[in-house]
C-alpha cells in the first residue's frame, strides 16, 4: 500500500512538471547540445569546471565600457570589515588577492544594434560562460588547439543589461541540467530585486543609466519582467541619464507629477556620493533645489546603485561558500577580447588576451 502511494505521488509530480514545462520558456538549442554531449567541447568544459574552486578567478562579460568600470569598482572596494564581514571600511581591500577577468566584447556590442537571429544574443551569453569556465584560451593564429592556459571562473558576472534580458535564463538552464554550481550574478537583477522582491515595494521607480541605453527599451522591459516575477501590479518606471538634477528635470519635463519611491542607478560613471549629496540638498528646505525638485521625491526615497549591490552580493557569495582565494596581494585585473572566429558556424569566437590581440586570430571554439 505504501509503495502504491509513493508511485501515485511520483506520477502526479511528473504530470505537474509536464504542465509547468509546457508553459515555460525553452532554452536555446546550444544548451541542449551541450547537455546531450552533441557539443563535445562545451560538455567537456561543463564537466571539468562546473564546480567553483577558491583558486579560480572572477569573470565579467559584456560591453567593454560597463565591464571595465565594474571591474575598477571591485579593485577599489572597501565596504566590509574583512575579519567579521560586517559593513564598514577597515582600510583593506575587500577582494584582496582576487583576479577580475574582463571578457570585453568589442565585436558584438553595443547589443542594442545586434542584428543576428532573435536567439543570437542568448547564444553569445552561453558562449561567454563557456569561455569563462574553460581552462584554455588562444593567443596566436598558430595555436589552433588552444594550448595556452588560463584560470577557470569561480564566479561569472553578466555585466551588461542585455545579457540579463537575453542569456541568463539559458545559462541558468544549462547549469541546472548539468549540475554546475558556479555563481552567475547580474547587476541589473540585483538592482530590480532590491525594490520589488522585498516586503517594501517601490511602485514609482526612476532608472538612471548611460545615455546610450536610454530609448532602447531594455530597462523598461527588465522592469516589467521583474514585476511579473515578483507579482507586483501597478508599478511603473521612468528612465533617464545624467546626475540626479538632470534626471529629475527630464522627469518633470516629460509631464510626470507623482513623487518617486526609488531611483536605481546603473551608470557606473556616476559618483554615488555626489548623487546622495544632491538628494540631501533637495531635502533641505533652505536650498533652492528643495523648491525645484522636492515634491517629486518621496520622503522614503532611496538611491540604489547596481555597482555596490553587485560588490556586496559577490562578497557575500565568496564568504559564504569559502571561495576567497586568501592570497596576500592587491586585487588585480586582466582583459580578454572577443573577436569573431573566421568561417565559423553560429557565434563561435576568439578569446584573446588583450595584450596579444593585434594581428592575431584563433580557432578555439566556445
């Protein structure tokens, strides 16, 4: 009787999974090729390097500007007490001894102008992941088999918002199906979760981003998806660029009248301390800025930066999972450049150390 009951539960569970799968999003073909072993190279990389090691390095992938700026913030980060992990500066670099590897895509970015098939950017994101996890790269047109060694990733940061929109789902699916446990972090997901996932929701959100992203639709779509994910109904967002005053002027000029509940900042060129000072001036009744902008800022408004959220999340992951390298050294960085592989099917690319890029090609496939 007990056995029959268990079998009945199993059948019901399978039926439930089937119903969910029929309504869920499908991963791209490359993911299933890797899982099935049809893509032998990808399958080998996932098998060998899907489990993070403390000796690994932290990889950031995406557009060169965003990736380089985020890596620079990591190198200078000192917001934690490194002994107890508490949130205050102790004069020591939080990521001491760590190496940040930038996979800077100078070939396919900006992604807003990406003109391949609808799934191409998703494929590219998966190939970034394979490249980060691999222990080999190419440095010469004569290195046909990729015999140059590099350190595999112990963490991957998808630095560009387009990679959250098109790519992270496929990477998550690949990792689930292969049992890989390397953490994959998206600054933009952390940013939207900060105002939509918790008990206190923000229903009127401003988003300050680089001017090149304004009007592309990327941030409104990510905001919409995050609202769906967290069952938030009635929330709205407004995007803009520049400092806080510039953003609020644009917000007002567009006919908006409701006070903002939160402002999310995904432009790493902006100084967060300066933005906080501007907010302080707006809240000071003795300042002209209070008269100009005060009614558009709610009393509980917070300015939240994607950079600080990402550093806090990565620090927490490394500490919780004992993945810090514990080398006694300053944090460092290195850069790899993405170049399309000649005569390749799909989006196989060359991964070349930046110091060796000039006049070089490669045939290693990702």
